[in-house]
C-alpha cells in the first residue's frame, strides 16, 4: 500500500489544500486507488482537517491536539457497522533525527485510534503500518 500526500496550495488563512492518494494491490481485485482532498489547518493547539464535500456539510475533524487533552473523531467499525468515537492521546514525545534534522516526534495512540506519528517541521510521518520515506519539493503554488 502506498499513501501519497501532496500539499496543493495554501489559502490566505494559512490552511493547506491536501490531496491524499492511497494505492493498494488487492488479491483478485488488482490495483485500487482512492483519492480525497481536504483542507488542513491549525486552530489553537489543534491540527484540524476539513473534508471537502460535494453537497452537504462535513464538520472539521481534530487530527492532533498538542495541549495534552484527549480527542476523538467519529468512526464506523468495519466488523459491526457500529458508530463510535476514537479516544486519541499523545502517548510519547521524543527527539529523533529525521531527514537530516533533530525533530520532536509525537506518537498518537488510543482506543479505536489509528496509531500515527507526527514530526516537527514535517507533519505526519507514520500512520498504521505506513511510514514516510521521502519528501519532495515541487514548484510553489
């Protein structure tokens, strides 16, 4: 499975339009690709994600809260279809050398929460079993 995050452009409020592409090879189904776009922005101590919807309104989701408070987002359990809320927390803060710089790395885990890591100056570096392997810089937009 490959996850590609592309920063498309920044808006005048400091938000960034992100394009997320997931490509997976599934036995008996071949290569499957899903694409979604959202606005990512900072609101106080929170990293927020505002999905772009086609008709209707989808509320913004908290992706990270560095204030230390627990946060959650609504999810549907695959096996049962039950709708629950995740319970996410920062479980560790460490210094780590990544891409030539020492960075602060936050690890997020919790009940129903997809484990992930964020690094200062980069953002998301790990989610579930996917890890950031390279950073590409393109033309400014």
